[in-house]
C-alpha cells in the first residue's frame, strides 16, 4: 500500500511513496514457477545425433535395426538371427563401405545385459553411430 498523508487545513491528500513488496512477491513466485517448469522440460529430452542430409556427391547413410524381444530373441532388420551370427551381420554391414548407423529397439522387459551385448558387438565391429529406440510416454 502507498503511504497517504493529509495536509492540515488544505484537505489535500498526497502519496508519499509506493510499497513495492507485493510486486516483488509476485515476481519471485513467477521466477520459481519458470525455474521448475524449465527443469521439467529439459528432463524430458534425449540427446541424439541427427542424420545429415545426403547430397549427390556424398555416400548415403545406411541404417540397420537390431530388435531384442522380451523373451531374448534377436532380429536383424526384422529377420530372426542368433546371437552368434549377429557379429557377422554387423561386420558385413560395416564392410559395405557406407556410413553405418545402428538402431537398437528393445522390449521394455528385455534383459539389460542383452541390450548391452548388442551395443558391445556393434562397437567391436567398428560401428560407433547407434541409437536406442524409445517411445515417449503420454
């Protein structure tokens, strides 16, 4: 509230100063709300390496998909494959001469060790660009 003074005899009322405390309170509440919401928005994002555009004089990037089901079965580009044969398929993909990118799709209930095994096999074969496919919750 502003402080109000009344002069004697003249009947005039004047404002001496403005109290800024309520305004500071509102600004601080808005700042806290922004900080909390910014933290929530940042925590929802995943860092991924986006593919580059292909031009006529560059090689086109080839993407391969390895799927791990909840019962431990592996699929390479939607074809069933044994774990022992996965390294050979990854080696052949790497030998094709194009820039290879691997997408790993695993069931929510698949064992963590199986997913790590696929990543390890890819790294051993020289594939360093890979992504883990996730579904955003609603």
